[in-house]
C-alpha cells in the first residue's frame, strides 16, 4: 500500500495512480515498488535535531500479516484481521497530536512477478503530531536479526527522547511459539520466530530510552510465565491474554488523545482501564472464554522467576508436532506451576465460555501453562 506524504492532508489518504498506458505506468510502478525511504518534509527534523513541539508519547506498532488472518463475519463478509489492526494503528497515530508513531506491517511476501522487482515485504509508516510524514517499504529478512531493518528505520526517524516521554509498544499477530518457531511466517517457512526473538526486538527498540511504559501483546496465549519473563526487562506493564484471543484483537480506542488521559505516573491506571475496556468489548462479541490480564512486571517477578526454569524444561522436551500439542491450561490447575504468590501483580478480567464443560470455571489465575 502506497501512502501520499503531505503536510496539509490527512495521514490516511491513499496514493492514486492514473489509468494510463502501460508504458507510462511501468516506470512509476517500478519506482513505487523498489524505492526505499520517503524523506521527511523540509520543516520536520530527524533524530538529533531540535524540534519546536516536544514529543510526549512514542508509540511502536508491529503488525504481523504474513499468515492466515482472513476470516468471515456472521453475514459472510470477508475480512483481513491484520488490515483491521493496521487501520486502527493509523487511526490512533493520526489522533495523537503530541505523539510520534511508528507502524511496521509485516506483509506476506510478494508474488512471483512482483518479486522480480522487489523483495520488500514490510511496510513502514511514521507519524508525528498526528501527521503522516514518511512511508516506505523495506525488506524484512536479511542476514541479520529479524527486526534489524525495522529498528534502523525507528532510529532514523525518531524524535530526540524526552526524559518524561511515555512509551508504548503493541504487537498484533498469531500466538508466538515459545520454542521452535518454524513456519510462523507463511511466506518464509524456513525462518523461525519465537517469544525470545520478539523480546530481542523489543530490547532493540528500548535502547537508549528505557523500558516501555505499556506493552500490549495482542496474540493468543500471551500470558504465560515464559513470555512475561522474556518481555519483562523492557516494559513496566504488560497487557496480554492468557487464553485464546479472538482474532488477536484488542480495541485501541482508549489510546486516542493520549495527552488528555495518560502520563508516566498514571500508566498502571491507564493500562488497567484499557484492559477492562478490551475485555468488555470482547464479551459482547464472542461466546468463548474471554481473559485479559494486566501484569505489573516488577511485582510478578518473583513468580515468573520461580517457575520459568521448570516451564522451559517442559516446553523444550515436547516432541509432538505443534498442531498435536495439548492446549495450555490455567497454571493453577498444574501443581508444578502453582505458588502462593502467583496472583501478586496480576489484574485479571475473566469470563468463562458460555458453552461446554469449562462454562462452570469461575476464576482464572491469570497465567497459562503447558498441560503435562
């Protein structure tokens, strides 16, 4: 998707190509598919320079779209879940006049004909003060770490860090494997991606600026001891779903107009409000279990540290192919992972499924563990 970059127009206006002869369109098409950076307008500075209006909020969105994200609604309409998350990210970025936002959309690898021109399968958008200032495509996989190209773009465009800047990170995608990880990307089946790889990327984005104040993990089974332990060094508060998350979906509406609601000191209260909002929205849309948890990273440290080594031994000794693995269970149902401090630092919003045997389950620990 190409985006028109202008100072005076809306951030979400699409670039339109005239319908002309193929000889006129082909050079422009080549340029659009193979270009790299779209430079910032002359009245906007890049990292290291002085900007007149401080950036109070820094927001990073990583949206995984290289997989099966298409679904059909109750009336038969077809939708792409990652595109919906992308639209939400653009909306949030455009409605925060005191923020900068970095949106990374990990797309399915181009088809054969397009690969003849480009191997760029990532899309990047940069907003500052509600305006789209840069848009480009980039190549996700090189002979380097998974997120190196995205982190380089982040470092290229980010405004100078403010000491009191509030920082947010969002990841949207399928359940992230905790071991193995081959095949997470449909068009790069030989590449691997695990929770440890995500943690490594978040660490890169946090360098020089400290921990993210709020990290939102919009995936299924994100609230496990190993996942929270891996991300804990790089975030103060984590919002995730310990169980299945419908379409990997969290409603982002509370993140509009952050300057009216959020400061670093109020990050926990804001994250709790967001988690409650996401939970209530999901309970109106699905009949399955809904579980949304807020983890205060410093307060859950004793629990995740105590069980993580055992947890890793359990998952690393699994021999079954991933589709045959038993679904995770509430950690409180497995004595190996049950401890008196397992509820410390966890704010949980839970509703059991409206059908099946589990409908009588009235509470949840806020942690999901492998079934032995």
